[in-house]
C-alpha cells in the first residue's frame, strides 16, 4: 500500500499557491502510483485548533468550530477545482481524532513520558510556542517571523523529548531514506544537535479553550502541533477500536510519503513527530518517510500578507484553467527546492510544451492520418534510421519518466516527455508526410511515419494522465485508445494494433493569450465583421 499524506492546512486563513503546490504534487504522485498498479491511500485535511483560530472566531463573534468549518470549505472547494482526489479527510475537530489523541496522551503519561512543571519565558503568539535564546537574532531580538512575542509564566505539561534525541540522531544518521531530498536530511541532523529542551504539549484553558482537553487534567488543552501531527495515524485507523469508518492501520502504516514544507521539517515533523512515534512504541521500521518541498516565492521573497504578494490559486484556475495550473506547478518546481512563481512562466510553459509541442503534434498527426490514410494505421514491419531513433527516444523518455517519478522529481519527469515530443515534431519536419502522401510509391514510408508519431502521442498522453487527467482522457479518446489495464510497465511499443482507427483531431490545448493578443484578435474580428457588412 502506498500511503501518502500532506501537511494538514491550518484554518487560520485562505489557501494560497503554496498549499496548491503541495496538494497537486501529492495528487500527481498518487495518480502515478495508481497507474503503476499499486494500491494507494491519500490523506488530506485541515488543522482546526489553536490560539489564532480562537482569536479569529472571537473577532467575528462566532464559535471557533464555526469559524474553522467556514475556512475549511475554502480549502475543500479549491481542491475540487484543482481535481485533487483524496481518499481520507482529516479534520482535527473530528471526535475520532480527539479520541485517538486522548488515548495517546494517557498512554504517554502512564509510560512516564509526560510531566508537569511551571515555566517562565517568551511566547510567540503566531507560532504558538515558547521561545529560547536560540531563536533570538544577532541583535538579541526575536525576529519578525515569530510575530508578537509576549512574556508568560504558567504551569504546563511537557513531553520528555530530550530522552529520545539520542535515538533520533542515530536513526536519522543511519536511514537516509527518512527525509528527501538529502540536503534537507542534513538540515535535520544539524537541528537535532541543537535540541536541548523538552516539548510543552499543553495550554491552560484560561488562556486557550479551543483545543483537545487533556484527559487526565481538564484544565488544559493539547498544544496544537502535538494534536495536529497525530492526524497522520488517527485518520489511518490507529487506536480506532475497529471503527469501520477508518481504514486498517496495519495495512496503511508506515506512511510511504508525508509531504511537508521545509518550514515545518524542523522542529515539528523531523523532531517532534518522530520522537512522539518512538515514545509511543513505534519501531524504526515503522517510521514514516518525509518528502520536504521548498517555498514558492515571488522574486526571491517569501509570499506574505504583510508584503501583499499572496497568490490566490482560485484566481489562477479561473483565468488559465485548473490543468494549466497543475502542470505549471509540478513542471516548473524541482521538488525540495525553492521556486519563483511567475505568471508569465505559467503562460510560457503551457503554450510552448502543451499547446505548441504536444498539442500541435497530436493535431497534425491525427489530421494527416485521417486525410492521407482514412484514419487507419498500419503497423510497420521495419524501421529506417530516423524511426528507430524515435523509438529509442521514446523508450529512454519513459524510463527516465518512471525513474524521476519514483524519486518524486516531477519537473525532470515531465521534462523527459517534453523532450521526446520535441523530437517527434522534428521528425515530422524531417520526414514531411505531406510530401510522402503525393507519391504512391512512398505509401509504406508514410504509414511508418504516421504510426511512429501516433504511437508516441498515445504513450505520452497516457503518462500525462497523472498530471492532466482530463486532457489525457481527451487525447486518448481521439486516438481511440482504451487505457483500462494499461500500466507504465505494460506500455511497450505497439499499443496501437495493425488496422487501428483514429478520429479527426479536436484541439485539447488552446493557447493562453496575453491581454494584448486578445485585444488584437478582437480588433481583427471586428474589422472582418465590418468588412463583411460593407
């Protein structure tokens, strides 16, 4: 079972382009593994607790749950618009999750992993955590990333995190697969060496009431991060007492891929989460694997409300279409690294790789097959050198695609397919089927050329189904290819049999026009209309 989860989205505001990238990446990877014939389970969701949610609800004069559910609907609507297909939905206000969290808290207390003490220190309202001198900048001040910082003295419950640090250091050192990419694992190792404090896992109810109550001390609620991290197992069926509304935990766990942003690797997922699992009794073989992605920036700067540069993915989908947004996000971003969002690159990548390259290849090839061969393909019995090179290119592209997808590197995977499509377009110019069609003695060569082109289109269209499911289905329908039963492993040369019939083309990737291009087209159409009237 390929169990993949994403970081649950905090219901403290509207979804932005970073949320969209993470979910599209997960959706593409899930679709890829399904294409490979693997059983998969995709968990997504929302983190609904915490002080900021309570403050926002108070400002609006409504209950925290009502506020959280209202924001949750924004996330759900966006995922539907983007074609994100998840199997499980994790909302931390769900009673099943609360029950699981309280069971884990009780077990950890009974094991001696939790203790109560008084603490005085500086507290970040934004990050909902106590700060130490390690978080101070060179000027001795807490940086703007912490938001409002106040001094607090209060009694709380603590998790003995430091007792698990030696194990964590050894585990992360010996298991390079635990964090992808590798340089993020090195970041984690350095952070582990700086982990010298236990984790405060509660908040007094007189300060924060919106959270999961501690089952053994009702004057406190659970710290939002401790609560939220448990969603990866609570909604996977852990401690479910046979609840049939949840999946079988033994079948799902460990997670093959937990997708998170680089900002929550340390300390939340790389330190807190792994140590929590270790304290709960999970073995080394039961630890999840973390896929860490970078940020989508604008001109090198992180998107933020204060800078006013937040990109709304809803608006992008409305302007360019959901599949254009999906393709851009996973094609232009190398997994693990920061990337600069650029709407002009979105337009350029879509127009060049989909509209111009693949779209033209499919339209021209189908059109020529219908025009010159009545839409009927004849499988060649031999290859000339250019055709053999094309077949070799397709084989290499598919191998590269599979290798890169298995390594979560979507940018290079789709780049490999595009490189083959470009070669196919060059093959058309080299072979010039429209010239071959004029010579009856060149009939066999014409059939060979068209077969090679449409076989390539069929392969590429199928593989693109993990990122462009609707476009892929439309292309395969025009090719009259039934993808049921096809897998990347069975995608060998010859899926179009002898005598196969194709349909006339219908454009799948219309160009995305700039405002200037639209204006010119409108003016040209108006002039033509005026001329016809005259």
